[in-house]
């Protein structure tokens, strides 16, 4: 059990370092259904759904921030994406890891929740 957890943590650290090199400034993950969100420094967004099988690219068109959260609204050719990042700790129970942000997603009317981390 300890070895498996240690390996998961190492893989996660490596993955966050790898995406940071690509210009990703924020990364979030969610479970059931599995999804990944990456926001780059040039305001591009990659949203992976269906456990990474489906990719949708967006460009940030609206951003709102206050002291406790940041919200993004965007549209691709066929999809709508709304993101709310709250400055509140989040526990990912699948890998037993705590993240700095709780992330709420609405993707084409489907609500999802996950955890995220700034990478700058």
C-alpha cells in the first residue's frame, strides 16, 4: 500500500512538472467521469474527458476574479465550458491527495467537480 501511494505521488509530481514546461499555469483533475483541465499562460484551455479519450480545445473569452474564486466562460465550435476555481482545499480521494483549489466544471450542461493546482 505504501509503495503504491509513493509511486502515485511520484507520477503526479512528474506529470505536473511536465505540463508546466508546456506553459500550463493551472491543472485540474476529476473522477467519475475522469477528466483533466489545463489552462496555459496564453489563455488556451485543453479539456480532456472520457478518461482522456476526448479532447476539446478552447480559448478563454471571459474571466472574472475576486478574492475567493476565478471563473472562466468559453465556447469552442460545438461546446460550452464554464469553470469556477475556488481557493479552497480539495481532497482527491482516488489518490489520497490534497490540492489547493476546488474546481467546478459545466461542460455542455454536465456538472463535474474536481481538484486543481496552480503551477507558477
